[in-house]
C-alpha cells in the first residue's frame, strides 16, 4: 500500500492590506508633523531697488528691532554675545551665511557693533535683508 503525502502548507504573509496600512501611516505622519518656523522679531525692513533671495540652507538669521533687541535664530542675546555665539556656529558649519534683518528705525550704532562682533567671529558671508521697492 502506498501512502499519500499531503500537500504541505506554505507559510505566507498576507499582503493584501499592506498598501492600506502604508497609506494610513503616511497620512498619520503628515497630519501630526509640526514644522517649526522661525519667529524672529517684528521688523519693518528697509526698501531696496534690487533684492535677491538666499538659499534656505546654511543660513543663520540675526534680527534687530527698533528697540535694539537682538535675536539670533530665535534666541534673544546681548551685543557682546554675538561674536561668541557666531564663532561656535562657524565651528560647526564653515559655509554659514549670516543674514542680518534690521528694522529701518533701528540705530546704526547697534548695527556697527553687530558687524564688529561678526568680524571678530570670522563671519565672511554676511547678507543684509531688505524688502523689494514696489513700483518705479
């Protein structure tokens, strides 16, 4: 008598709902992700004839408002701390561009002090932010 061998059950992973789970995870992460926007200070930028956009990577922003508060990447600092903070940032990223955004009513003395601090920190790439002049 010959014994019949039954078919062996194959081990399978059901993949029919795998795409549904993947899309639900994508939607979940899209809905729950929070993008952090830099707050800075409230400024009225001066007008300029020509303005160019900077690339968004490798930029450190320095804000100066009309009350002469200085904010570097959302941290309020004193004028004397600018060189120390920027030299630490340059040690991490040597291709850093410093974007200085100043209220049009801020005093020039504070700006001169900031530029002296940036020179002491070795900041070679400095950009002054302005609004594009409308019309003529």
